[in-house]
């Protein structure tokens, strides 16, 4: 399993619009590219959000993906318009895993 961690610096007052666009982009990547989806996190820094995307493999993440659809393109443009900058912070191969989806 492969994880990509992203940092997004969002323009002041654009967090809501960014989060809506991020969700649409993430749905398209999940549906069209074979990812396991993603999570978006609020950070302790003003206007900075952190995204965590999970993939079956690094190779699947690195593949050239041809995303289609007007709604995807519009959401991608909106997401970019909300950003000051973004970057991939980490590219991680999972070595050990005990993350659970339910409480014990």
C-alpha cells in the first residue's frame, strides 16, 4: 500500500470552497484512477490543510491518469483558484499497519 501526503495553503476566506472542490476531485480520482480515497485534515497552521491519499501501490499512484468529465475539470480549476500553494510532503510505502476503522 502507498500513501501520498499533501499540504495545501489556502487563500484567506477560501477554505469552504477549497474543501468542496477537493471532495469532488477526490471522488473523481477514486472512481477513475483506482485510489482508495483520501482524507483532508485541518492543521494547527492558519489556512493550511493536509491531505492523505491511499493507493494500492506506488505504481498505481504514479500512472498517468486521464481524468475526464466537466465536473472534475471545474472542481480541479476551483481547487487551484483557492490555493496559494500546494506540495506533496511525503510519499510513503506502508511498512506495518494496524489502523482500524472501529473502536475496540
